[in-house]
C-alpha cells in the first residue's frame, strides 16, 4: 500500500451531503430517514453538531422498550461527538475511530458538519487494509449441521 493512500485528506473520501435531524425529532422520524436514505447515522443539529444518532442507538432504544414515536432523538444520541476536520488524513480518521470505539466521524468545519467518514469509506479507500475472507460453504440448515 502506498503511503499517500493513508495521507489522503478525509474530504476526498467523506460522504456528502450530510443528513441531519433536530434533537427534538422523534426516533421514529429518525428511523424513517435512516431507512429511506439507506444510511447508518444522522448528525443531530443543523447549525452545529449537537450529537450523532446511529442505527445502533435506535436498536438500543428499542431494546430498552422505549417508544420510538414518543422518544426524542436527543434522548438516544451520542454526545459529545468525536469529529474530524476535512484536512485531516485517512490515517488520522482510522486512528481516531479505533481509539474512541466509533465507526462514524462527522467531518466538522467551523462547528458544522460538512460530511461523514465511516469505516466503510476507509475500507473502500484502503483495500489493502481489508481483512481477507475466504468464502465458506453454506451450512446445511436442513440437517442442522453447521460450524
């Protein structure tokens, strides 16, 4: 792998436009947006980054038996948010994600989200970092045999 791949600014690989939602919106509204847009997170707040709501946050809320129609996004969002600047590198993004245990980083400029970089974005940009997977035979579920 070329060193320049890890020195690429995140602005070149980030996902845009940023999908946002207000903190007072319901989790049901957020779930509809996530599903409709085929994305895994929403930045909370439009004028500034108040938080981030991920699919995992929504699932955790449902597991806690919270009513998505009556629960505000602010009640489930992660805050404070780990962010990255557009001029920081892919290498820095990967380190920051790993150090903080997150899979998505809002890209922030002047306090506003201008993009989102995800572990998927990193994997697509840095193919030599991907884990090699050997296709495995499908389990024989009818016979109940699988490993």
